[in-house]
């Protein structure tokens, strides 16, 4: 793949987990990276420090994707400090796993606020602020393709984000901006809350024989934001070891 040198990338929710691995990978590939976080400045600065130690450029910017003003400020500060934006990767998301009959209004509001409204805000900003020829990647979940018990609300919120991305790909393609989705399978992060027996079952159902790792997901994102993926848009890549 060609280098991302000279490119400016925003990665939401990148102080930990999958987002962190993406920020580190893009920084290693040459991009100047905005490490976005909500409430963990120390972790975000640690990611920035690691990128810089590896010879890259990075800054941390706080912002909640569920707040339109925060999203606007995130993009404003990126442009002010690093220049015009080439890449936006929206990883931010929250989850809840409950049987459908136990879901509450608070559950709905929390999940849809970040996963759906947040996706709308970030994609709106990206659509108007990313340079011609830029790259936008929205995160979803394999749960929209493979329904799991107690995951209906989470999958529904992510499915809405998928439709935003599919529509946006057609709306801004004339600017040679690509919009794609990445849908991880079960990935081994500190946010994975699942009984061990369920994890073991999923591993047995996965042809490649293990859980995903954050780096597995980052590698696919690195391809999508690279020039080599210029002819791919409006696609949802299932990054899951073949479980679907």
C-alpha cells in the first residue's frame, strides 16, 4: 500500500480498543492523527505519545460524537491544528445486551444517542469537511448480519448507521470521496463483556479459529483509507474471521 504521509485523519473513540489500534496504524503509515476521546485524556495522550515516539504526528481532542457542537469543534480544531482533513474513521459506539423485554427507555436513548445520532453528526461533518478524494469509514457490527440474543437494540442502532453510510456514498461520490463500513465480529478488547462459554462457542464457529484482535480491524481500515481502495465505496466489510 502507498503511504499516508501528508494526510490528516480523525479517528473517533481512539483512546482505547479498536480505535486505539487504528490510530496507531494510521500514524505508523504516515498520517497526522487526531486521537478523539470523551472522558479519558490520559489514555488519549498515551496514544499520542506512542504515535510520536514511532515518528508520527498526533494530537488529542476531546469530544462526544452524540453532541453536535462537540463534533463541529472536533473538526474545527483538527483543521486549525493540522490542516484540511483527508480521512475520518468513526469508531465511537456504546453497547447494551439485554433480552428485548427488559429494554428500557434509558437504554434506547443511550444507545441511539451515540450509535445513531452520533453517526449522523460525524458523517454530516465528514461529508462537508473531508477533501475531495478523501476517505470516510463508519463502524457497524456483524450483529446486523448475524442476530444474537440480547443484542437487538445494539444491532438496530448500528443498522441505522449503515444506511446513513450507504446513502452518503452515493451522495458524495462525485467528489471521489469513498464511504465504506467496517463490521467487526467479536473482538478481544477490554470492552468485551460476554460469558466465557459464549466466547468459546463463537470461537468454535469461526473458521479462522479465534476471536478478532484490534489490529485485525486496524489492518482493514488501513486498506480502506489508502489510495489502493479508491474504487471501493458503499461497501460493508465483515471483519470476523469468517463466522458469517
